[in-house]
C-alpha cells in the first residue's frame, strides 16, 4: 500500500530556495529527505574555473533528487554549501578554505535548522575530496545531537563501479581530471579553457608511493602536482561527461532510495 506521504502532491520544485516556507514545511510533514550538497572553491588546474565542485556537487545532488522524485520519493535539495576544507590547494591561489571548526559549525547550522523544522532524514552529499573525512564526522555527530538520521558521502566514493568503465586513463574521479573536466564540458563549457587542456595532467594519485589505503595524510597539492591536476584531463569530452553524470546520478538515486538506510526503530 502506498504511504500517506507519497499520496500528497509533490512540491512545485526540488529546490528548498525555490519553495515558500509553507511549501518547505509541507515537505517536512511528508518526511522528505533533505539533500545538502557540500562543495569547495579551489584551484582546478590551468584549464578549469574554481567553481567546479559547486557546479558538479550541486548538479549531482539535484539530478539524484529529480530521479528519486520521479520514482515517487519526497526529496528537497538545499543550496550548495560552497566553502569547504581546501587548505591543501591554497598554495595555487584562487582558493577559499574554512577551518575544521567553522566547517562543522556551518553544517551543524544547516542540519540543525532542517531538524528544528521537522525533517528527520538529511544526507550531506559531498563533491570535494578535502571534505570527505569531515562529512563523516558531521553526519555522525549531528545524528546524535539532533536525534535524526544523518548520512554523508562523497558522491564518487558511493558509485565507483559506474565511473570506472566510462574512463580511459583513470580508475576513479580524481582532481580537475578526465572525469571532472568531462562533466564540466557538458554542464558549464564557459568554465573550461580548452586551449590549456594539453597542460591538464598530473600524477595518477594524491598518495605517495607506499602509502597504505587506510593511512590518512594530506599534503599540499604543490608537493604532488605541478599543474594542480591529479589524473589526466586530456581525454575529457562533453559526451563522456554526460554519460558520467547520468550513470552517477542514476546509481546514487537508487542507493539513497533504499528504505533500510533511513529506517528508525
Ligand atoms: Zn575539490
């Protein structure tokens, strides 16, 4: 039997900021999932604008939500939290970073507000590698503090199996790389400088040789990559970007729709 929530009329927009306060409250009453895209503004090599993570993180969140709503779920998406943890990119310029305490405080304010309005399920959808660990910390702490379900993940970590087969020179999404550049060519071509693509390549990992998979140790990208790129954007294309976005958001929507994730006792 369909739940009473699914019977209510869907909101006129997926985007929190395009709904009236009453419309947002109706989504809370319908037990909608709130997706909070979390990004960063930082250098993305010689060929991409600094806003890549906001464009990609925001679009992946919205497209995921759109697919979930089409499948009958209630979801709304907040605007992107555009500033994140990017200390390791500061040496290149063009970068904004928060400190850890401020980053956690921003997420606490956003999730706490949603909770006070009656939302009981929040997903922090991260689009920036430097935020990965902090997103997990936020989700864990905020779930306890507000007594609601809070999950968090970096989008490409959730769906590695759909990304790998679409790439030629990488196994996964890296930085200003084949994957990010392709999706930007598809979504925001004005933020790409094609004449600089030939310089847009770097090492195949941000980890040093011999660094075990579970060992966390961030270092300045200045030490790792001359171009600011990790991966190889020279084989990027808009067509590949469209396929990546489709595959990523289809799979994310499927995963986040799993009722087991959000079940409470
Ligand atoms: Zn980033």
